[in-house]
C-alpha cells in the first residue's frame, strides 16, 4: 500500500497511529508530500484530484481518501478493534472521531489565519475559534472515560490534543481538565503514538 502523507499533518498521523495499532505500519509505503505544497504533486494529483492528505492507494489500485475512511479500511485489515460493532459504542466512537476531526479542521484554519499579515487577520474569527476550542475541551473532559478500551474516537482525540501541543503550545489545554489530561497521557504512552510523533 502507498500512503501520501506529511509528518506535520494531524490527519496523516491519525492514519499512521491506526496502522500501528493494527500491525500494518510496515506494509505501508509512505510518500511524503510537502505542506504547504510549493507546487502540485503529480503522483498525488493522479491518485486524488483534490490532492488531499492523507490518500491511500491499496495494492489492487483502490484509492481511499480521507482519514476516517482510511482508518476504517486499515482497521478491517488489521482487526485492531478501533471501530466497535456494538451500536452504542460505535456511535460514541464515531461521534467523538467526528468532533475531534472537526476541531482539527478548525485548528488548521486558525493557524492559516495566524500566518497572515496582522492587518489581514480576523480577530473576531479567532475569538470564535478560541471559544469553540474551550467548549469542546470542556466537553471532552466531562465525558472522558477509560472503561471502554481504545477506539477511533480516543485515537482521534489523542491526535487532536497532540496537535494542540505541536502548534498551539502556548495554550495550556490541560489546566482544569484532569480527566482529559489523563486520557491524553494514556494515548501518549501507547507504542502507536510514540512511533508517529509530529516532525517540524
């Protein structure tokens, strides 16, 4: 399998954590793509016309785009149990994945705004981002539990929190959120997390 990825992409890291959880990391050839891309990546564009990271190309040529779909595909191969079959547990895991993915999308937009010249930034939008971040972190802290194992929701939440440390290190998300801090410590201690840290 081939994976178009970047060591700075939270969604690519999410896929690689899932690959390690399922024992599939060595079966994936990682094709690095610079972000932001200085020029179009021809091979990625041929595989996925929207050139989105991550994109997986299976051994039989199937192109799978988007981290939720790639993670579910890999989980089916490796059978790590990241996607529960039981309905209540499945909806919890998928909902948490969607919320954490949504926060990652927001952080990428926030970071893009911060990179603009001061006069072109949007303080109003940044204030909205900050409020949504605090509310989501509070929700995750209130709902944190470790009695259901480790699923795709926990994985994505761990990647989201690690991306906060990577790109928003001045914001102390741990303050006043002991349960969420413990959840992250459990994630960070997993071999799959330790093998897939952000770079640069």
